[in-house]
C-alpha cells in the first residue's frame, strides 16, 4: 500500500511538471536536429512568437478557468491590426464634414485596447445574458471580426504603418522593434504576465474566477456575481488579443486582414499545456507561460526542420488532445489519492 502511495505521488509530481519537462526535451531535440537552433537570431525569433502566443494565452487562461472558451482571439488580432493600420495610413474621415483626422500612436493604442475590451464584453454578454454556449458565441464573433477586418480595406494590406512626421503619428513600429536586443513584445508579455499573476492569485477577483469555474452554482449562492465575472474575463481576453494585434502588425510592418488566422488554437494549446483545466476551476499563469514556450519551440522548431505546414497542424492538434488527456489523468489521480487519504483516516 505504501509503495502504491509513493508511486502515485511520484506520478503526480511528474504530471504537474510535465510542461517544463516537455520544454526541456524539445529544446534538446531541436538543438540536435538543427545546429543553429540556439543561435541568438533563432532565440530572438522564438521569443517574438512566444510573446504573441503567451499574451493570447494569458487572456485565454482566465476564460478557460471559468469553464468557457474564446475562439475569436485570432480574428480580433487581425481586426485590431487592420483598424490600427487604417488609422495610421488613412486616418479617420468624417463623412458629414469630409475632414480627415490623424491620431498619435498613444491614442491609437488606447483606442485599440478599448475596441478589444468591447469585443470581449460582447462575447461575455452573449454568453451570460443570451445563454449562448461560449463555443458558439465566440465562433460567431470570430467570423464577424474576420469579416470586418477584410471589409476595412476590401481585403487589401495597409503597408504604410510607419506614420508621417507632418501628421504626428509616427512611432507605431516601436511595438515590433528590439529594445536592448530583446523584442518589445517580450517586455509587454512580461508586464501583462506579472499583472495577470497578481490578479489571479493575489486579488479577490482571481478567487472569484476560480470559484465560478469550480462550481458556478455554489459561487452564486455565496454572493459572487458570476455573470459579471464571466464578462470581465472575456474583456481581459479581448484586451490581450488587442495587444497581440498591434504588436504583430508592428513586427510585420504591415496590417493584413488574415493576420492571426488560427492563433486561437495556439492560445488554447499553450493554456491547456500549462495545466489549466478545460473543465474549469484551476489554472496558473506560470503554467501558461511555459505552455507558450512549448508551442513557440514546437512551431519554430518544426519550421526550421522543414516540416510541412500540413503536418504541423496535425501535430498541434495531437498536442491539444494529449494535453487534455493528461489533464484528465491528473484529475482522476488526484481524486483517487484524496479518496485513499480519507479511507486511511
């Protein structure tokens, strides 16, 4: 009995640290497969992508903890990029006056963050007030946002996002530049990750999020406004997607309506790999960060090794399924160990 208990505890330890173990194994594998995998240029490239997936994953973590899902984040990335690119390149023209107005980069950034939050709020309202399943609600907004992204320019690309000195709207590309040889997106990711960790673990809002995901009925009976919490977590997800939309556009030096296509899967994979349960009620920010590194290393490593994009999609799908299976195994093992502990007492 004692050996069985020790075996379960060892297995639980391995399961809890699975994402970090996988990350180390992936780095070793790709380092052997490609000699330049750990070169500074490669690390910088991976860091850029990890930051983008990680920021999306932060918002997704809050949503999934409540038992929801947000399939719209990839489309929000594309829409925000098009809106920001359009404001820089074309400005905003008022039809009734014919005047065109241009705005400074800080104003554009704030405006895009507000748009992201509004989209998240719409998702939250559809889920809570109209009782639409999160999968369906965010699937709908995914198509709506992608459609508006294409409508903004008729499917064309905004390529002049550097701004114009005379109009006072230069500086947007800073979001995609390197500062002290580190991508600006990494700094933003670090700040948002720190704030997210504090929000989830050190503030009452985080406890409410965990309570709603763990048992929504009990949370409501204890006085927690579950609908409000759900709306706020979708707003956080939209806020994070807006940051990614701007950073990605700045990195590409252009805004394209197809940007962010399929990135919701990377965000979900990073979150689930990091230990956030699809059943809701549990999850950590540090886990999501490590999960984002795993997805970034897998994607860039496979690309460097010449793996077909089609096979990459297959592998990413398998990774998501495997992560959910392992999460269920961990939950079952925890329940078994808890039952054994009660019986022992």
